[in-house]
């Protein structure tokens, strides 16, 4: 893990490989920049003019220099500007910081120092901005190198980041950094699990990781149901999807209980298909290449539960991960089959590639039956339709519970895990009607809108509990042009779930 520490020394007095200066668009060449010019590069103002550097978002100027007999780089990066006299968006800071971390890699810098920008500029607290700093430093530095054998390819690894600020803010900054590193670690753990080859991250592997987490954190209670137990309980969705695989499915449940009396209880449910071939309704070969990411929801939930065991929110949280492989074989579910779920409802299987809703249905049913829940949220790489609908930058959010939606929206806005609400209107309900069973596992070709019809299917398994469905099909993997992501998994949903839990009672 990268070491991140707080300092109240003047920035140019610190020993580092890279000095970073964050500048708002149309900045003034004030006292600090004049001092940098005096100490490191006398023609700095002229260089800015030559480079036409005005502080536009993520624009950079790199200046090699000698400070205190040490060769270093001064990096000037733009934060962009606010609109209509509103504060700067914190996302601007995240993007700029992600750009800095990637520059550090290209310049072979092991240490970075920067001053925390003014929190007032973003209308947030110092502690919150410090938290975002730690999260993004860890996220931007993440790279999946497990199977690289060439050491030179891995390059120089960032080891330390020093964040400067006023001495009076040191405690708040330290609190923020500690919490931020916990969150960043959870995001990166999620990403690592998703990036692993599917044969190295099977249902057994995922259950083993949950077991290891529960052993390390006494505040977590672990339950793992085997395939035999799943079938005995009548979970025809989860057990049915697993039929085509030689590997057994699992239902992993992690429970965190706060010491606060009469606290609300919230459940998170994550889809865990460790590889999705489509089953007998098999996908084209090129559509299978990244189907190891179909367990992104389950990975996010398990890693989030570990973070919450450390951060200790004042609510009870239940994390459920139905985990399976969806493969074709002589035992696999067939189009035309009918399955019975844990809550007794039935569904006709028209397409075995619509399997995510089947495993979620059983997990949702189990959660609402066995826990007194104030709210339940599921997240899943559920529909390709959502990726086409919203692209890779917003997670689809569907619900008929406006109060819970408002909470999730606030957590999304704070965390940077952005969501966009889609209509869960009664008109779409007809899409999942079939004469063969209670429900059809695919929507009507006349009504289309697969993301919304899939959510209508799931709504049959939450009873009256306030519920939100998040479709992360577009945001979980290979998100382009965001500086703190690289190729591969993003850890979508982790920051949002942690923010939601930590701020539930505020």
C-alpha cells in the first residue's frame, strides 16, 4: 500500500521526486508560484505563457528542476473552473489527481508531494477532501500485473505521497486519509478479484476470500451455503444457473452489526457469476472475452463488507453474494424450463443468458425473509442494454422508492460513483408476463428496454422493503478517459456503498 502522510512544512522544503501544484483555471501568478520560480525555474511565468497553460482541467506543465541539490520535477496541473459562481466539482480534483499519479509513473517518481487545495473551493470539508485524495491516489496507482514476468514492464512503483496543509487541519486530514485508504483498498481489492482469470476466481475462490476476511475481522459473521443446501432450500434460480457447471455454486453472507442500539439494517446484494458463457443460449466468442467481470457486484459487496468492518458505521449491514458459473452442458438449464425461487414464485427460462436476475432473485428473497430490513440494494452487471443506454460513465439506477433513491443519489454524488435514474414505470411490467409461469426471465421484444424489464423482474423478490437496483454493466469494466482508471475493472459501487452506509444516520 502507498504510504500517505500529512505535513505542515512548506511544500518546497519537503524531500520528494515530484512537487505538484494544483491550479484553478485563470489562476493568478501569486506568491507561491513566484517562490517556485525563484527557487526552481526563473522563467516559469514565461513558460506558462508559451505553453498557453491557464489551468484547464487536467492540462499539465512538467518542469525538471534542481531543488536543494536534488533533481526533481515540478508538475503544474489544472483543476478547471467553476460554472455560474458554483464551487468547483470535486470530480475535477479526482481527475486532476489521477493525471498526476500517472505522470509520476511515466517520470519514474517514487515520491510525490502536494498541498491539499482549499476545501472551500469545492464547498466540502478538509477531512472529506483528504479522504478523496487518498482514495484516488490508491485507485490511480492500481495496475493488474499479477501475470507479468518482465520486471521492467512494471516500472517504478509509487511509494509515498505527502499531503500538505495547515497545522490546525492536521487531525482532520489524517482522519480523512485513513478512511480514504481503507476505501481505496476496498476498491482495488474488488478490481483485483475481477481482473483475475475466471479459472482463478471461481465460486470456491470467492467464498474462500470471504472466509479469510471474516477471520480477520471479528465484527463480521460469515455464512456460506453450499449447492446442496441451496437446492434443498428451494433456490431454483441460483441452483438452476449452476447446473451447467462442474463447480458448485455458493451463497455467501457477511453480516456487520453495530454496537449502536436500535440501529437500522441495510442489505447489499451483489451478482456473482464468475464466468458467463450465456449457458445454452451461448454468447458469441468476442462477447465472452471479458465475462470474468460478471461477478463484479459480488466482489464489490464482499470487499465493501471488509471496509465497513474497519470503518464501523452506526447501522447494521448485511452483504449477500450469490455466486455461480453459467456454462453449457448436458445438465444445463434449457430454454423452456421453469424454475421455482426461494419465495415460491416461478419463472419460465426463455434465454439462459438472462441468468443474473435468477441468482439475484433467490438472494433478494432470502434477505427480505430472514432480516428485518430498512432498505435493500442490489448491484449487478445485469444487462448489456444498460451499457448501450448510459455508456460507461453512469450506473443505471431503478426503484419505486423515492426516499431511498434520494439517499443513494446523495451517496453517488459524494463518492464519485455516479448513477442515473431510469423509469421503473408500470407500463413496462407487461414485458415479463408469460402463460407458462409467474414470470418470464426475458422481456418482450415489443416493449424492449431490457434494463427496465430486468428490474421489474427483480422487484418481485423484495416484498415491501425499500429497494434500489443498480445496473453496473457499463461501469464495472474498461471505462475510458477517466484518469484514475486503467484498462480492466473499476470497482464500481464500492465507494457508493461505503458512503451510503457511513452517512445513513446523518
